[in-house]
C-alpha cells in the first residue's frame, strides 16, 4: 500500500484496437540515410508490390541539376544499360541516369508484436502492422549492363564465324528421356535456391499510385488508423495484469522452445511410473530391447503384480532363450522404412523375426547367412544383431544374455504359448524365404521327465545300431572310391596330386585322388574324429561345394568355422576336425585338387595353394567346368578369349556368352583383364 501511495495514478488512457488497415499497413525503413534526410520531397515516379512475398519497389527521381551530380557518369551508365539501339524499350529514356530503384527486404517474419499507435483526444488507437520492410537502393541496372555487354560480344563472334563458314554445319542431336522424379529428388529441387527464385518471379507485380505525406488521399487514409465507433458497448478488462502483459508482449519463438532436460531417449523413472503399466512395459522394452523378466520386474517396482506384467510383456515382446526380446513391429512401425536401404517396415520386421527365430534354435548366428536368406543389406542385418547379440571373433554373433532357465521352469504355460507362436512364425518364414531343412533345423524336444538309468540290453542295442550305421557308411565309401577310380581312368589329361595321408609318410596315388585307402570313414571308425560326425561333415562339404564349386583349403576352413559357430554346444563336430580330415572329406564329396601353377614369387601360404573343385555337380555345365579346370591346371591366370576358344574346341560347338559367363562366374574371378580361379588372386 505504501508503494502505491508513493506512485499515484496520474492519468487513465483508453486503448482502442483499430482493424481497418490491419492487413494493409506496412512500416517502411530507410537504413542507408539518417532520419533527418527523408525522401519526402523527392518525386516518386512509380511503386509496385508483390503482396504474398511482401516485396515493394519504389522508383525515385534523381536531381540531375545538382552540382554534385556527375553528368558524364550518368550518360555512360545509361549507354551501358540501354545501348545505342533506339527501337528497344529503354530504362533511361532521357539517355541519362535520372532515377534510381529502391527494393525492400523483410526485417522480421513475425510482426504480431508490433503495431502503429495514434494518440488523439486522450485516446490511444493501435493498428497491427502487416509487415516491416527496409528499402535500400537496387543496382539491378548493372546486371542489365553486363547482359548487354555479353550480347554484343556474342553477336560479334557470331558475325566473324559466319564469314569464315561457307555453309552451316550439320550437328548431331542426342535425344534423352528424363527418368521419373523420385520423392527425395523432388524435395531437393523444391528447396533449391533456383526453384525459390523462380517461384518468387512467378508472382505478378501489383502497380500502385504513390501519394505524398500532405496529399488529401493520404489524410483520408490516416483516418482509418482510428478505431471506428460501433454500437456495441466496450467490455471491461477481465484479465489479470500479468495475463494482460503476456498478451501485449507474447514470448518470442526462441523463448518458447523448451530447454532439453535430458536426451530424447532418456526417461526418468519418476516420469515413467506416472504412465499406465502397458506404456511402461512398452517404453522399457523398446529402449532396452532384450531383458530378463526379473530385471523388468525390478524396474517396474515391487508393488506391481507379476501376472499383469506377464500379460503386458507378451503384447510387446517374444520369449527367446528365456529372455524377452521386443517385437519387430514395435521398433519398425507401419509406414516407416530403413535409414540405410529404404526398404519398408514389413520387410525389416520379417528379417528381424528371422534373426530372433534363429536365436531360439541356437546361441550363435552368422551374419552372412542371415543376409543371404533375408536379402537385406549388411547395415540392416548388423542393426538386428546388435540389438540382441554380441560379436565373437571367428565365431559369429552370440545371444546377448544367458538362457534364463528359471523363468521357463516357473512359467511353463507362458513358455509353451511362446513356443506355439514361434512355430507359426517359423512356418511363415519357411514359406517366405523358401527355407529347406538344412536352414531350419528342428529344435530337439526337451525331455518330458527325469532321465532314468540305461539298462545293459539298451546299451547293447545302441552299440549294434552304431555298428550297423558305420558298416553302411563304409560300404558307401567303398562304392564311391570305385566309381571315382573309373572316372579318373577316363580323364588321363589331369595331373596327379600325390599327398601323404598319415603322419608317417604314406602316400596315395591316383589322378586327383578322391577318397584314399583307409580313408575318411575308416579313420572315423578308428576314432579320428569320433563316430557320428562323418555324415554331417560330408553333408556340409557337399553343400558348400554345390554353392561355391571352387575353394582353397583356407577358405574351406573359414566356412567350416562359421558352420561350427551356428551349431549348438556339445555337437559332435566340436570334437576337433583336422586339416587332413577336411581335405579327405572334400575328396570324398566328389571334389578334386587342382594343381594351380602359382608363380615363383607368390606370397600365398600352403593352405591358399591347395585348391579343390567340384568335378561333377549333375548339371549341364559339368563338362564346361572340367575343361576350365584343366586349363587352370596348366596356367595360373588366363584371358577370356583363350578360355572361350578352348571350350569351343573341346565341346565341338560355339558356346553362347551366357554359358561362358556362367562357367566363369562359378569358378573364377576377374582382375586386371585376366581370369583366376577363386581364391588364387594375390593381393
């Protein structure tokens, strides 16, 4: 109260809001001249405006009789701009620069905080400003002078060249058809400076009539700055002083921006627990991606019912090895796309589901195998794996968390329901990706009850079954070696590779020998490697060579290690497969070793110099590949024309380009205009 008495109200002024000129009132500023030097007394020759762009141009006269005006410079500028031709429309009709153009620029795009005030008879009348423009001299006449100069030079050059040429040359014209414009290209074009300039130029000018400050029309228009009387009574101010001030001075856009308290992907636990339970589970799973159920319960708080959490987590996540992994459609919603390749969300969800399903079968996944099946780019597959796995050198990707057996034992009904869901997803993936049994191994069923003691009779029966299986494998191996011996006798032109098969120096002779005596299965029967892995090893080698056709020993070992990484722990192949056993498996699978004559200065290691190739695959290109392999048994690198002529000579007919390309693609790579067998190119 004391402060109010010290500062009494001296006068009360009524404030009126005039809206008659609200959409037409502009404030002009002339920043290049002081306020004491106005343009009021200078004749205004023309005025025009582009209302949408709020762009104004004023044309003002120049006092050519002023002693400070250089007449010679004015004549020179007019000559440069208009030229000497009198037929064309000219900028300076008096052959003298007697006027100048002022062009406007916007000082601010937001004029809601500005108004023009008029105080009259104890009343304050406010009219909102539609625009605030600054006018500066425009030098566009210099651009016209440059354009005239270039036109004159071009005309002179054209005249000189026309005198030298007797007749006009005929020029070839290339017709090109433009491709359909993509959405991204269209957005770049719309945002380009050239497009914006063209759009601004499309708006027509509206020509205006300028009225001076003391003109009667100006005085009439100024009356619209006063609020027009109306029959409605004025209402009292119902706003508080702070609200009224906020209306008079709204905060600027910069002040309205919220200051980030934390990164956008971080949500405080206090904020999280204010949300519904379903939203809490969704946000946590979307950010963490892989989580055991115990960790989820600890984050939600002890007062949350576990049954409700179980019901909610099954809507946004899938069970993988006892842990919950967020569903793909949560991370890749509909109508979204990959930031790397641009593929739609449906394809991404299908590929990520395949990765999750692979982890339900094994602890390990190989990235290249996933990319080969899903046909997605490397970056997308890597994103999938980084969300739920960790990379291990020379092994592949291992699932991020250990298997949570406690959750499976405590909630068998949930585990069974999730298993049924994965069975349906597996059927869908097999249909979409055309998966075969090798790609989709069946998960062994868990034992339904406790494991009991094995009787002696059962052990005998198991031993008999294993012996019978080994006998069948040995018989099959013997028949295979006999067939390969007969095939080798038919192809005497291929050199023989003699290689010891045991550590004591025994050797086996034969043209590109396949399975040697005392070979793979007999060695397996002797315990190197243990029984049971021979069929799987042979199946892996056969499947690999059906895809690759030509492999060095080092590349075969690398592929085998990747295959081991995808197998479950405790598999028979983990017992140890030596290099010699792997070579024998390749020979037993119908492959032959090609003695490529590497150059003396080669830097290839011994494993890279051992090259194996599939001799017969059962298709129509077997004969062509055999001829190609014979060529490389005598040459380290070959030109294409030599390969084509040799194929034509051996096959007795001219092969098409597609047939030659297929054979080369199966077995060779091209480098520096020469063709090499796969794996033999030296870096």
